[in-house]
């Protein structure tokens, strides 16, 4: 599905909504959290590095956004109990979730598969696929308590067409796409929730720099420049759009 890069979100687009962002301490997650808050959402900042989350918290407050919440969690070591405990805490605090952006991710290593370290493979799959999947299961009752919930999974071009040497990262994103489609189909007749994947595309982030060390970062869009699509997906204007593979920016020529 085409990107919504030219989407103009009204200032109160997300007023009154409660949105959870994983990987909110840096990069795209940080920009998404700030954008959601700037448009009225109460944002739950989830990540593994508390000082980074606190910095985003302070930026949101300084900008006059609704008071956010911080929830430290590391997908690498998270258990099913951790996810259900989190859901219980959020239920007591907020009573519902109107949106979840699964943004946290681990690149792993770009290498031929025959040389791939099995322990690293498991780590990447845990952070990018297994963790978000079981977190979603724990959070579904909260999402279904909303009248208009949006569940967004971060994908990648290598999760839609395999590419040599991308190993566990590509496979984890294929798993993400498959899970999104399964879940969207299960709830296709429920107008209160929409479930989609979003490929941010080539963006100026640390992960991109690690994957493409020789690339000129000035040739890439900043994370803040791709936020229109992120806002559209979380707001009511995307209601009824579900089970779609969406791009946050046009493909590079």
C-alpha cells in the first residue's frame, strides 16, 4: 500500500488516546512517541534503556504534551509473565490501549547463513518476533477495550523479499508480516481494531548506519520526516484499513 508521506494530521488527531511505543528511547520510536504526544496522545514509552526513555519523557513534557509514562522492558530477557504483568499494570493505570507501535528491533549480523551464530539468531528472533508476538497476546484485551484501536508492526523491505546475508533479521521480519496477516484476518470482522505492518524505508538511524556503513546519511530521510504515515495509521483516518503492508516513504529510485 502506498505511503501517506503527504498526510497532514490535525493538531488534535490523537487527543484522548493511549498509545504504547516499543523502542521509544531512540531513532524512529523516539520520533513516533514525540509525534503522537504532540497530537494529543498519552504515550507509554517502552524500552530497555531508562535514561533514554527519561530523555524522551522530558522532551514530551517540555513541548506541552500529555504526561507520558515509562515502562522499562528488555525483549531479550522478557518472559510471558513479564508481558502479562505489564498488561495488568497498564490495565490498572489506563484501562485500555488505543494503539501499539511495535518498533523495537535488533539487526543482528549481516553475514552468510553458513557463518551465522545460532545464539545471535535466537536473540534476533526473540527481540523482533517472539517478544512482540507474546506481548501482543497479553495486550489484546486492552486493545479490544478501545473503540478504535490500531496495532502496527514494524517491517522491512527484506521482510517482504528476502535478500542475501540479512539472515535472522530478514526471517524475523517475514515472521512479523505473517503474524500481522494471521491476526488481521482473525479480527477482520471487528471494526474496532485494525492491524497492519509498516516499512519505514531507508531512514537516518543507527541501525541503518550499521547495516550500510558506506552510505551517505544525508541521502536519507530523517525519522521525523516519515511521521505522517505513522500518524495516519494511529489516527481515525485509517479506520477500516487492516491486514495491509504499508510503506512510510516512496521506494528509492
